[in-house]
């Protein structure tokens, strides 16, 4: 486990999951950068959490880490259902909040996006039901306090079990670099 007052804490659990506590929304950036470092075309990231838990904020940080420019404002596609962005890797951002279940998902025609060679980020993925692909990263965001968030990354499938270790390694490197850049006692 690594602790940094500005960046938060992270722990890799015995079950393979990774738990990160971020004290502020800005502290989500290193996690998004570590995640972006392992993403490949076709990867699926499912974001779960209550309203206001930080799903769209994490997606904004992830888009920036994937090289999505400032000319492409990343917002929740609650009414459009899907937004597409261009960066180092193309990114599809879905928000299924307004859909009731997998029948609505099929009727809306959003399943085709899951088969594109892009990184696909889905908010409210429970609406996918039995249509949820096996190989995915589930990210659960919870309020730890008014500002702080607890983020649990749960790898599903062999591909993501390998990638979660690389995410933890990147977080460790980032934390080490930040501690080396801290001014020492005078």
C-alpha cells in the first residue's frame, strides 16, 4: 500500500482487485493515467456508482490521459447515450442511466459500440444485464467523504487480471516519483 496526502492511497487486494482512495477529484488523474497506460482497442471499462460518485469525472481524466484534446469537451452523454472522442486511442463514452434494462439497450442500438476497436467506457452498466461482455474492468466508485472517493477496480477475464497488475505498478512508480520530487527538510 502507498500513501500520499495529495494523491491518496491504493491497495492491491488478494482477490486481484485494486482499491484506490482519492482525497479530491483532481487526485483521480494518476489513476486515469495508469489505466490509460494499459488500455488497448476493444477494451471495456464499466463504471458503477451513485449519482455524483465521480464516474464522469474519472472519464474526463481518462480522456485527457488518452490524448483527447481540449477541443473535445467530455460530458456525460445522459441524453445522447453515446459520445465519441478522438485521442491516442478512440474512446466511446456511454451513459445508460435512462435505459431500463437489456431490452432497452438492444433497442437503442448501442451494443455495436462494444465491438468497435476503441476504448469503451460505460456508466450505469447494470442496464446491460446478460449482454455484459465477459472480458472487462469493473470500476466501482463510492463516496468516502464529501470530496474523497473510494474506487475499486475489479478485473474480469484473464486480460484484465494481467492489466490490473500493470496499473498497480504504474501507481507505485507515480507515487515513488512524487515522493522523490518532494522537498526535503531544510
